[in-house]
């Protein structure tokens, strides 16, 4: 919303071999826990005796699904998706899960990420006779897997055969007439984990979704791993594992829910560490109170306050009932939208020097309005602290970061940004601090949006 970075998707899948669970309802609940990852469209596909039935549409879960639709989607394998559409991939035809049928039966794909060579792959496939109906990378993957499956003994083997031809980020769950398959790209750009609920196996973008449905978190899917679940059991394939990993560091800064654990790292504690790193670089008597911008700035603000020895307070109240229609409002309405979304508490802020902690600055429009509101509430000084480094480069791996010329940190110096947003002081997390905030993680990170050091070859920005 407003001036925020958007992630592209959240995925969820469940296979219940005992056929005792309502997998559709569980998927719906799991997607609710992942709604923060995508708020423009959603969908659920269910496997009923080998046939896959799918319902998706634009909107939040409670706008797209009702009791009648959920009761219609019956089966023992289900696949779910929540989506934020980038500007080039909007349109109902791109909603997921993607479902198609070929000679081996139905195949459904729920996908999170972005293939950097998608245009080349699509063009080459079209030259060989393929026809595509969407702009989704999921359709490319479904087509490639389906074609390869005709030459192999299993869908999971077909998927492994094409992984060397896919470049970029892809955490995906695939449903066939008798299997549920999860896979993560060899770099591990996007998260994906596995859990259980009774005899049922669950895959999800974040562990919070497994918790939300009463499941037990088992482990993260390894970068490069393929896991196939059938009625006979679970088969794990690690042939593509072992490459240098490049997990997105912004999962810990902003995307993931704080109650998730990703690749061994608590998101809550990672954000607290970011706040502590910011505080270590500031004078101890900088302010009278520390507040966070809801929601992702709250954990970092707690860490800042603890390290600085400055009281933590709730200085901004978030309205949690603003509908998604506000997302498309014109630029001229941004100031009013900030007032609707966040309201300062004068009783907390009046007469105080305030440190405000937020996760990022993209264009700078929202934080300028926010600082104005905090000053109007009576704050005598506003010191803005950002729990990530400066955004200087676009992302090619599934994060909708604008082109460089739209990023305020690319256009202006630190002091020019401070003046633009109206803060008394401004500081970002230092690049060197990134390695401090997720010390428990068992993967390495991609920080290309901050440094420009892309872990794989990417197309030149147009």
C-alpha cells in the first residue's frame, strides 16, 4: 500500500492420504496466514479423484471465496495461492494456481518468484509451437514440465530435468492427479517449508501458515530440493542442491510475518537485531521515545529501544480495516490515505523527541506525510531510522521494486532525502550490518537491491 515494496506471492499445498481432513478449508486458512504476501488475487485448486477443480479471482480471500465455493472444492489434495501482481502481469488470466490438462492428466502450479529469462524461454517455446494464454511464469514452468514428463517416468523427474534451464527465483508447489510436489530453486531466493497435520503433508511459503492450520513445522525445503508426496509416502531429491545460496534478505526485513522462522532464522529476532544495529550508531540521548511504523517497523523499534535505553511507545495507531480498493487510488490522495491508515497519538508524542523506525523508503512520499502527521501531533523532533540499507537497484527475483529513477535513494543524497521527507535526522541500516541481523540462518543472502551485486546474470534495466 502507498509507497511500499511488494512481494509477489504466497503458496500453500496439502496432501491428505487418509482423506479425513477438509483440505480446502485448511488451504483457505493457510492462505489467510499468508495474505500479507499478496492482496490482489487468490485461488485454490483441489484434486478430486484425479480431476483438478480451480477457483481464483481478484481480491482478498474473503472477497473471492464463500461457503458455497469452498464446499464445491472437494478432494484430498489442495493447492493455494495469494498474489500481488507486478505492473506487467496484471489481469485475471494471470491469477494462480495455474491449471492445465495434457495427455498425462491435469497439472496445477502455485508459484512464488520470477524467472529472469522468462521472455527468452517463452519466445523459444513459441518458436517450437507452444501457445501461451497468460504472462505468468507458472504457465511456462507447467508447459516445460508437461512436455518433459512425456519423456520421463515421473513429474518430479521431469521437473528436475528442466531446472537447469530455469534461471531466477522459483519456490513452487505442483499438483498432479496423484501427487503434490514442492521445489525450491538452487539459490533458494524465496522461502518454502514443509509441515505435517496428522498424516497430511503441508507445504507453505512461511512457517506461520503451518502454525495457523494447527500443523507441525518439520523443516525448510533446501535450496535446489524437490519433494514429492504420494499416497505411499514422501520422496526427497537433492540432486540440484549444493550451489551457493542467495536467499532474499528482505524476507527478514519486511516481507515475512514476524512469527515465521525462515531457514533457521526467527524473523522477529532478525528485525530486532536490525533495530539494535541502528541504535549502536546513534547517540544514546538522541530522543525521548522510540516508535515503530506498523507493522514491520515495530520489531525493529523494539530492538532500537532496548539497545539505546530509550523508552518504547505506541505512537501510531494502524487502521486494519482499509479495503484493498485504496491500493489503486491516485497519487493526489496519498496524504489522505496515510491519515486513514495511520493515526498518531498526541498523548504519547506531544513535547517529545521521537525516533521513528520503518523498514524502507522507496519513493519517499509516504514517510514525508507521516513525519508531518507526527509533528502535527506535537513531536518536537523526528529522527527517522530505516531498518534496511538504501534501495538503489531493481529486483529481478520476485520483488516489485521500481526502476532506479523512481527510487529516491538513487536520485538524492542522504541529506537531500532528509530534507525531502522533513526529518531532523535520517539514517539507514549499513550494508555491513546485514550479516549481523540473521546469524542463525543456514543460508547466505541476496542483497542486490542494495548493493547491485546480483548473484546471477540479469537483464539490463530498460
